[in-house]
C-alpha cells in the first residue's frame, strides 16, 4: 500500500496529536535527574534534593539525599538549582 505525499502531513499531525495527548495523561512527575531546592512555606525550611514529584493533589514529595527518607509537604515552593549550588548546600 502506497502512501500519497498529500496524506503525509495529515498523518504526521495525527501522530503528534496522539503523542501530545499521551504526554498530558502522564502523572505530573518531575525531578529525577535535576537538582531542586524545596522550601516549606509553613516553616521556611529549605530542603535540597534530586528526587522530587508533585502529586495531583498538590503535595510535593521528595527524597532527602542524606537519609534516603521521603518527605511530603502540602505547601511548598520548588526551585531548580545548579549542581554546584546543590553540592554547596549538602552537609559535610
């Protein structure tokens, strides 16, 4: 079966739409590979992590690199930081 050159743009558009819809249905997970500063808005305490996710209900969950423990915050501000800033914030 041959594909007409006139049908190619339509097929590409349909494929891009499918990919876009699949991406929208993925959970809002971020933070596996980057560096983040997470500020607890209730206390002002800043946490530094490389593993972070934001749940649909608005909770931010992250892993403390020093202890390996996961922490959940209902109200947090997340900022992506550089590797150098992350390293300088880690306790010796």
